[in-house]
C-alpha cells in the first residue's frame, strides 16, 4: 500500500477509537479543526494562514505534524510547529494558487506524538479572487510585434488583429432585477459525491453569506439545494448603494462522513435597476413673467 493509503487507513483506525482506547490512558486531540478559511489567491509564500493547537494528556510530548493528503493534490501548503503544542499552516508555494483554475482546497492534517497517539482533521482553504490585469496574446505577449504591409494598402485595411484576455473569470455571476419577489429562486445547486456506498455519499449543503448577502439570500427551507431571495433588494435604497449592487456568497458542500471533505463555489449576484416610477414635476404649477418685447429664439 502507498504511503497516503497507509496513512488514511491509520486515520480510519484512529477515528474509530477517537476519545481514548478503553484500558489505555492518554490521547491527543487537534483543536480548532475542522475549519474553513479564506485567503487571497496571491498570498505570498511563508505567510501563516491558520493557527491551531493540539490537546494532549501526555507530558514532554513531541509532535510530528504533516499534511497527509490534499484535494486536489498540490504542494501549495505546509505545516509546522510554532512552539510546544501550537502549530500553523503556511503557504509554501503560491505559483499554482489561481482562483480561476481552482478556488478551494481540502487539507487532511495528521498529527502524531512520541507516545504513539495520533489524530487528524481537515482544513478547507478557499481562495478569493484578486483583480489581475488583462494580457495580450500571440506575439504581443512578448511586448512588441512587427508587421510588414504594402505601401499602397487601402485606408481602413486590417494590418493586425490584437487579441487579449482578462484572466478574471465571470462564471457563477447571476443578474436579477431589483423587483424580484421574496421567496423567488435565483439558482439551483447541483452536486454529486463519487463514493458509491450510501454512508460515504451523503452530504449537506450550507450557505455562507459574504459581501452584503446576509439577510438577503438564504437556502430554501423546503428545498435545501436552492438559493432564494429573503430580503429587500431595492436598487435606490441608500443601504444598497455601495459595492455596485453586487452580493457575494459561498455554497459549501460537506461530507457527512469523516473526514468531512468539502467543496465550495462562490456565487456573485448583481442586482439590476427596474424602471419603476413615473416622471413627475417638482411642483404643481409654474408662473413666469416675461416682457412683451422679449425676442423669440
């Protein structure tokens, strides 16, 4: 069996006996996990992104932490001991951290001690998008392009087509009118678990409101896989003017079975104005005085 397979098998055994083995004293327990955190996609290497500790019944304990597995597989994160039973997770390599390619990672953190005890938990890392400049394609990507053309080329003739892209993606962006009724469904969530057995294929869906979304959107109480409107989205309301009427929320799908793997997708909602009001005069009548000698224009 490969190393990761062996570790996962050990994790299953540890999980079965979690809380202590009858007749055997002592244990360790990872504190503050499982957890979900959000970091910027351009977070530099060496930056600590999460701190946690280990609870132990032993004295003079020496811990050995490791990231036993990642989903998807990557080497972007590292774990180390800061002091005693305090640990931290850092970014080790940010060259592959790209929100447009992969926006979330699940880390299986496994800790053992010199007494033979161990524990494991998961840390879900969400990436937030950072505005990136557009890029030229083709030869312009190198900074310059040279074009040869005939001296008698007609005015208006195309001599070169410039191609560029913006790496910031626009998927998962919804646009809804400000007059949408409360209770209306704005999106239906679709997800699946590739585990074939029933115990490991069940999951829960949760909504984590972020930018101004709290109190305005929620999961439908009757149908947990749909997001509905629950609050006022009046475009003209002063409370809604900031942020260009964009609301952000994260949909998190979590395995019911340990180690509670997660997947996350970010949903952006843009509220658009609706022509609601008739034009009106500021006063009911107007009186003007003009001279009979006034010239027409």
